[in-house]
């Protein structure tokens, strides 16, 4: 419990630091935008860069954003939980004895990193969805706040993602039995406790890892470009499309991860709090795990 | 301006020489483009730069700065050579024609090409366009006048219009666009050193006339001068006042200039700005009256500088005369803000302190109406009589009744009047004269012949021919008692003439007889009291064509030219071009105005034009290794330098550098913003372009030659 | 009902920026925000053309389509307006707009963009007409006063036309007829094709 509080405090410190730094960066200067944009020459270029490019990505962006993206996002956040609900009702959760031998799976540092990442990522998903479906909430101050939270959390997550990557990358390279794992969908379609082919992390977790870290990095970078319009407009449009599409994938996997850890495997959440997994669970779900 | 801005709507072709109306007179463009669109009138733009006006032109003629006269005389020659001149107009209304033709003959299209760089074929084409599309409206501005031969150039413009028979016609005329809403008014009031108001000159008769108007004793005025002889002598000009302070040149003055009042004047519009700054710091007293601190306020390092916050035009009222010679009334919008005072109040306080308020304000009880009335009373030469404050205000209140096409009120309280009663408006019943020298209308309805100003007869020096200066028989305004030329009116009231008869009886008599008070004469092509009787080309003092200096040399040096020695021949050195190979010309940009004290203090205008720059052709920039946004140093033959940003653009050709002159606040990149009064710094500062404009002054008017200097350009 | 439209006649536009200044002064737009600007193509060369561009108040406006919070809306007279209180400053409208109309002042938090600002056709905003708040957020409401927008009213050469689309089209058609040549109004088709 003390560790929990400690990690909570750490998270808050990171947030506070990021807020102070980012506010300082954004302090407005008096004659901003004078020479930068409006010398006679830049005029033409600036504008050429705007209208000239519209036919390239302006139109696709407009169509995707207005007609497609929100529908897919709606699909992602309704269909995936729906599928999982069916799974839960039909197949049900796997449960393993927690009173048996325990194996230290995640050390303290790993768990702290995970939870900071988890909270910031969850907030990114929630605020991201709030922005996408902002119209439902009437926009304005709440959604503006969501946007600001999105920006802060992006900065937090960008840092955490680096740690995550370094901690876990050695266990995350694909192996041959990962293919098998994929074919049997990790054994989640059956109630039987049959050992599934997976090392410390199964193929699903590996996919999640790569997408969350590398994909998260891409999200952070594209988000940074969109935030500051740091690039010519067509690049910004492209990045916005990438940000949205990748966002769909990440939300899908995020929801999967949530379901797995909270519902599909009973007590799974506990392992990320205490750091220990029951040996039975390891033997079944991570049958190729090499004990030290 | 002989016609009006609106009258350009009726033109069949337009030629602009040294005028960039799109940037300097944007409002005029609605009439210019109307003529282009509706009349299909070609627009010919003659300029060293491909200006924004050239972008609207049908024919762009790139002329070498300072060679305008050669081009125009070339057009005159080409028109005459093809028999396109208006023979009847010339026979009846033009004097000295044959003498002029003899001179013009020299300017064949090929000779013009050599001097101006304009292809002979283009000169021929332009002449043909002008001949086939009459009447032509001819416009010039500072690009035509700011040369050592500026006065000859302007006369050449007039001669072209006379030869084509475009004077006194709707759609024709010489239409000089003035730079502010009251430059014409300021000129008419002769805010100059060589004339009393209304172009009366400085003769005894002129002084006596104005003393009668002011109702002060002539001897009292004489007593104000150190010696009577100085009353009749020209003073220093705006272009060279600082020489009077510095006293480094040979002067003809009782004492050097010690004090200066700058009333709404940005010093950085003066050429040779380095010397101006030196003079400002040598003055014993400098008073600056302006809504914004001008560059002079920041530049002076001395203590004896006084800044008086003058009110803007919106905080005061009074009459102004527009470029179309129209009178308008400025109404006050708000009281002067903060501690500023309007010009009338500052003047009144100054005059009271100096102790001649009684004489100064003898006729003026109600400000500003009585000032206009005093002007009405005395300025008879150009018919400032009929525009009473009451009539002006009536016009302002009935804008909607005036026709946009001919500016005449159709019905309403101003029925029959032309808008603003363009001068001459001889009496309070006169409608104003919308087009000068138009003999198709009765004088009482705005018609006018050419003025009889220079005697009745003249024997020309060049040919020995004697010519009657009055108009030929058959040329007269409808209703005229005399059906031909007649001299000016005098002795209607004994001892006076039409210019000095304050009872205005002479004017009324003339109008009643259907005649112009100033006579009916010919326009002269030969001006025998000028150094060049017929306009000829002379190379600029600092010429980029040393080979032409011998063929077209400049004038002899002029001692006591407006009190100061002015060099011509001794300044014209053929070898100069080797070290200073590029032609330097200056101009305005649409966002800023004059010295820029006001516009550079507007955040929005500053946002649009935030930097001083030099326009450089891409080819020249590449040859000199100058890239976009590089800083360049421009050096004048006088040794002064500025550091500005390079603006690489094909607007100028590869031998010419263009500078806008609105900037001040830095010198060689070093800012003196800290020297402005706190909180009054302009948003935008830059090196003053006039620091590097060259030596050179017009032979008649002494206007500065800012358009045709030489310079050296290096990458900073 | 009248459909409000802008049209800039490139044969008339002289690049004086009078419209820009009129807009800024009239609506007290902050420095750096350009509801309207003048663009010059082929500067200094034969064929130089200038055009004044602002929000075109498009039919089927892309900005409205992409706005995630529905902050942008179109009035019955075709004027496209933004509710600054609803806008979250995401910038999607800027990416969607073919004319570069949406402008974003720097917000106070993390350098994030503030609420979008753009040409209002001088029709104020969603707040009550002539209210203090409307004036502060959006500037003048000249349409409600029965006047044309500042920019068009100030245009020296009448290059910039604004008002009922039918009237604007008639004025322009007459000009083109007078010129005797086909001068196409830039942006007109792109903005209004569907209405």
C-alpha cells in the first residue's frame, strides 16, 4: 500500500513538472508574427502553401474526418467491448489459484513505469475520444480542458514510453511459437487450462508492446506536429490522418488489454500491483517462461 | 491637375510617367480602371520599376531614371513626324510651336533608345497608341519632378499634351496626382520660400496686395524684416534648408539658420539625410509639432528640442483643397485627445507670445471659417473667391447630389455646382471649373481659355520669329464678347487688375462679359525665362552613362540658388559610375506615408510592412552573391551608407536599386529607439533611404533629385 | 433569402491592403491574426495579379464538416460563423479550409491554440446582436446594421464585392461584359459550386 501511495506521488510530481515547463514555453511575446510571416515574399509562399495543396490532402482529410473517422471510432468503442462481453458470458474468465507459489514477474520500478504509463495512456484515450465526440458534449470549456489534458498526458506518456521500451524490449522480439499462439487466439476461446505457447509475454502482449511504444512514439510526434502546426499544411494533414488511424488501432488494443487484465484472467490485475503471478498461471499462459 | 480624378473616367488612353498611382493614390484607381474597362482605354506606364500600376498596364515602358524628357520629346517628335499632331489646336492655341519642333527633331526613336534604353519600336508604338486613342490623360508624380531637369520634364509632358490637342478636354489634360488631401491647398497657399500665397511672388506689389488683404500696414510688414531688400528675395527651400544651418556651402543670407519649426514634416523625406541630421544637431532651437514624434525628435542629441503634440485631422476642422482642385471641409470628429492641441491653437499661442496677434488675427475672429474667408478674399489669381465656408459645407452635406461622371450637382441645394467648386471659382455664384482651359463652356459655367500671362507678343531667340501670344480668332468661350484672343483684365477699378482688385469688380465684369479675367492666350512651348527654353534632355549629375555626359551635359553651377551655392557641372563626374555602378531610385509603398512617423506607429500597418528593404533584381543579386533576406549595405557617392534587407524582385531591372523612404529609427542597423520619448516609439524602424540619395537639385524649383542617383551595393 | 457572398475582382485589386487594415481596425483583430489578406502572384512580373482572400463562407463548408465540436455553423444567409465559446482550437478547420481562413491566436495554456477566429462577414457571432460580448469576441455586426462588411465598404477600386450573391454576380457580370473578355473570379466556383 505504501508503494502505491509513493507511486501516486511520483506521478503527481511528473505532472506538475511538465505543466510548469510547458507553460513557460508558451509565454507569449509582444510582437509575435511580425516579420516571420508577413514580409512581402513570404506572403505568396505562405498562401501558395495553403490553397495550392488543398487538392492533395485537404480534400481527403476533409472527407475522412467528416464522414469516416468518427464512425470507426464509434465502432471501436462499441463493437470491441461488445465482443468481449459475449466472450465473458460465453467463455468466461480464466481463474488461477492465488494461494499457490508466486513468481516475481514485475519489479517495483517496472510497476511504477507501467502505472504512470497506464494512467497517462488511459487519459489520452479518454480525452482523445472526448475530442472526437466533442459535439455530443457541446464542446466548449470541458472539451478544451480535455484537449489540454490530452497534451499534458502526451508529454508524460512520451517519456514513459521510452522507459517501457527499454524495460521490456528484450522479451518482446517475435518467436515462432507466437504464430501458433495467434492461431489458437491464446487459448481464450476455450475454458480449458491448456498450456499456451508463450514466453514471458505472449504474442498479443508483444503486439501491444510494440504498438504502445513505437506507435505511441509516432502518436506523440504526429501530435506534436499537429499541436504546433509545425510543418507545411499538407504534412499536418497527413499527420492528422496518421494520428487518427493509429489512434483507432491503439484504442482497440488498449481495450483488449483492459479486458484481459481486468476480466478475462481473474486476479491478473493483482500481478501488476504486487508484482507476483501465481505459478499456475505462468505455467499455463506463459508455458515457455524461463525461470531464473 | 487640369482635370479631375473623376474625369479620367472619360479618357480614351492614359499615360503614367513617374507615377505609381496604385500605391500612392489607390482611390484614383477606381476611375483609372473604369476607363480601362469601360472605354477599353490602354494604360501606358513609364517607370524604371515594374510597379503595381504596371501590373494593371497594357503597355509597360521601362525607362532609365532621369531620362523621361528624352522619351517624351521622342514621342512628340514621332507624333509630328507622322502628322498625328492636332493641327487646328496648335494653330489657334499654342505658341512657340515651330521653335519647339526644331528641338524635338533631335529625339528620333533611335536617339531616344540610346538615352533611355527604351526600344525604338516601343517609342513608335506608344506614339501610335496615343495618337489613335484621344484624348489621353497624362499623369506624373514625383518620378517626373525629382530630377535636376524636373522642370524641363514636366514641361515636356505639357508639350506632348498640347501637340496631341488633349488640353481643355474631358478625358484629357495633365493630371498630376497630389500626395495628400491638401497638398494642392498647401501649394496654392505657397508654403514655399519664393512666393506669397496664391502664386503672387515676392514683388512689392504682391506684398502690398496681401497687406491690403490682411488689413495691416505695408510699412509694418517692412519693419518686421532686417532690411527691405530681403522681402523680395527667395528663402531657403525645404530641400536644402540644412545648408543654411551648416553654412559649409557658399550662402547668400544675412545670417545662418538658427531655429527651425517642423510642423507636420518628417525630416527623413529630405535627401542627403546625413547632413540633415548634422544640421538638426547644430540648431539652437528645434520645435517639432506633430501627432507622433518624428525621426528628428529621436535623432537630435541636443537639449533645445521641443515636441509639441499636434492634433490629427480628425481632431480639428477646416478647408482643404484636393488634387482635383476641389475644396472640401474637414469636420472634427473628436476633441484633441490627451494634451494635444490643434494647429490653430498652437499657432495662436505662438503668435500671441511673439506679440503680433492683433495684426495676425485682424480679420480672423471665428476659427477656422474666417481663415477660409481671408483666403477667399485675397487669392484672386487662381479663383479662390467663390468657395466660402458656407458653400463648402453645403457641398459636403449633399455629396449624394453630385454626379460621379462629371461631378456636377443635378438638382438639390447645390444645383449646377461642380463638386468642391474646383478653382478657379471666380464668384460666389460660379460653379467652379472642373476642367481647366476648356473653351467649350461659357466662363460663367466653368469654361476657361489659356491664361495671358507672358505679354502679347514675343520674338523668339532661336528663330527670330515674332509671334502673337493671344489665341487665334475663333477660339473663345461661348458667350464671350470678344470672338478670339484677348489680354487680361485691368483698370476696371482704376489702378488695379484682376489679381489685385479686392472688390472683385473686375472678376464680375469679366464673367458678365462672358470672358476670362486672365485673358485668352496661347499655351507656350518656349519658356524664355528658363535656362532651357524648350525642354531638352540633360544627364543626371550622377549618370550611369559617362558617354552621354558630353552630349547631354548638365547646367553650369548656380551660386545663390535659393540662397545656397548649388553645383551642377562641377558635380557631374564621368568616372563616378566605375565605383558606384547602380542607379538608385526611391519611392513610396502603399502601407506607409511620407516620413512614416504616423504609419510606423500603427500596429496594423507595421504588421504589413515591418521592414526597410532595398529592391534588387534577381540577376544582380546573384551576381553580387546576395541571397534572400541577406542584409546589404548601400553606399552613396557622398560616402553615406545604410544597411537594409535585400528584397529580391524583378520589379527593378538589374542596373537599378529601389528604396522606399518611409523608414527611420536606425542608422547602419543600429537602433536609436531608446531616444524616442518613452511609450512613443514607432513599431517599425529601419535605415532612412534618403541617407543615400544623391546630391542634385532642380534648376528652377530646387526640388531634390532623389530618383536618379548612383550607389554601390555590397552584401553586409 | 439573399445568399451572402464575397467576390474579389483580380482585374481591379491593386494590392493596397486597405481591406486588411479596414478589417483589423474595424474589428480590433489582434496583431498576427489575419481574417483577410491580400495575396500577390507573379510579383513584379508581367501578369502580376493580386487578390484579397478571407473566409469565403462556402456552401457545404469543409470547416463545418470537420469540426469535432460543431462550433462552426452556417446561417440562413450563408454566412459561416464560429462560436468561440464552443471552439476547442483543434485546428481541423484550418486543415480543411482551401482558403486558409481560420486563424488561431496563441492560447494561454501550453501554447495550445486558442479559439478559432475568422472573417465573420462582419456579422458578429452567435451572441446577442450588438451585445458587448459579441463585440468583444467577434467585432462589429454590420450585417445586422444593414451595412456591407468593412473590407468591401473600404475597397478603393471596388475590387472586393460583398453582399447578396445575385447582386454581386450581376455587378461582376456587367464588368466582364464591359471588358469584353472572360475574366474568371478566383475561388468563386470552388466556394459556391453547390448552391
